[in-house]
């Protein structure tokens, strides 16, 4: 009892369809992997930019706090001078 020629051809055609589907999926997965790599590179670049901006903001905050503190000391000194000598 063997496989009929028609059944054999039908099985082969189905296997070919499965193989084509597998190849399409493999290509799609390769494309998705490349897209993920691109997104990761872009995110890395964005993270670097955010780190630079954060460093600048920290520097600006330090300068602002220092300037406000200096004005506070100067105003306090002037008020003390006016209180004792004015």
C-alpha cells in the first residue's frame, strides 16, 4: 500500500507552500531585527543628548543658586551696615 501519485503531488505542493511561508517569515524576522537595531541606535543617541542637556541644566541650577546666595549675603551685609551705622 503506497502513496498515490496525486496524493504525493498534493503533499509536495503543500510542503512548498509551507516552505515559502517559512522563508517569508524568516525575511520578516530579519527585517524586524534590523528595525529594532535602528531604534536602539536612535534611543542611544537620544539618551546621550538627554544626558548632555541634564548636565547643562545642573550647571545652570548651580549658577542660579550661587547667584541667589551671593545676593542674599550682599543684602544681609548691607542691612547690617545700615542697622549698625545708619
